[in-house]
C-alpha cells in the first residue's frame, strides 16, 4: 500500500502510556452499549463482560520504539485517507462529514462507552465518536488471524470508520432502538447487518481512495479480503469454542464479510451497502 506520500491526519489522540484514571464508566448501560452496539472487531463480547469486574488489565505485547512510531504514522495516513474520501462522498450528498477522532491506547482505556481492554479488539464508540485502537491488534492480526500486510490493517481502520459513517447517517441509532424490542436472535441479525454494512463501507472507501490517490499495490486487495475473512464470526468462534453457533453471530461469516467488502470495493457506491434490505447476506 502506498500510504507514505499522503498527508497525516491530526485527529489521532495518542493516549498510550497514560494512566487510564479512576473514572470507571464500565458496567451498566455503558458496558451494554459497548458490548451490543459498538462493533467489536474480532473481539469476544464475553471477554469484555468478564473484564467488567475489577480485574487488572492483562499485559499485552507491544511493539516498541521505531516500529510503534511508524505504525502511528501509518494510522495517521490511513485516517487522513478516510477523511478525504468520506468528506467528498458526504459533500456529494449535500451533507457534511464530521471527522472522528482515533484514540491509540495501550492495554486498557476508558471511553464514553465504558472501560475496555485491548482484548476486545478495535472498536468505535458512537457516544464520543471515536475509534479506539491498541496497535498490538495489528500483531494479532498477523499472528493469530494470519492476515498480515498493511492493507489488512487499513481495512480494520476503514471498517471502524464505516461505523462512524453509520453513526453520522443515523443507522446505528436505529438499530440500537430495536434493542429490547426484538428477540436476542433478531437483534443479533441486525447487528450482523450493521457489521456487514461497515465492511461494505470499508470497500467503498478503498474504491475511492484508489481513484483519488492510487494507494493500492499488487496483493493489497487480497490482504484486505484475508483480514475480512479471518475476523468473521465463524472463524473466531471456531478458534475460541471449537464450534459455530450462527444465532450468536454479530459480525457475519467470513464469506459474508468478504462479499460485502468486495461489493463496496467494486462499485464505490454506498447505496450498494443496504444490508438491511438485502434478502440475502
Ligand atoms: Zn464492526
């Protein structure tokens, strides 16, 4: 991926190495919102709930020094690319895109959606419109999920930004309002549709980023697809439980995630991402 030449976003908040403070928003509504609405990319919601207790954050392997600095620059560059594309697409619709912040953290963090540990993976919090990312997730992507490469990482960021787009369009709120009004299985279904739409939006971003900036190199699309596939719920459940329980899917299967990412990538058209009215996912 040719990310070096572009500008760097100023919307990255570096909170690595900062004490997370004494404010515990976790538990109660905040935690529920975090578990149910905020997209947990590759994370296990149960792990999050278990952490809602008073356990100290688990130690995580952090890349150090120069590697971390370069990763941060990479994140700033990709975030800038998402800003440029989404500002443009929103403008075309007569809307104004509000840039989200992206918070880098180490180990654990307090967000407006509650306390979170890096084990949940990157997530977007609609309440403060911020993406939260522990850079060690990129290591995990490479080793645990076998999805190496810079474009795999860019896909992860673009997916979270996809949730921000959904938030701006009022889609996340609509889904959230259904919570408690429909069965848990039905709510999971809505949640899958929300996730697959974020995948499609990640593809829409890649389409336009390529057109505007010629970012993609040979093999990049495959890296993105591998990441989309690797963090599908069926794969993760197979890894963690050894079997697949479709009713509890909240992100969609590997095949579905690849399909929706591809659709956005091929068309560059947001309206192609209407997963809520799609008869087949
Ligand atoms: Zn998500």
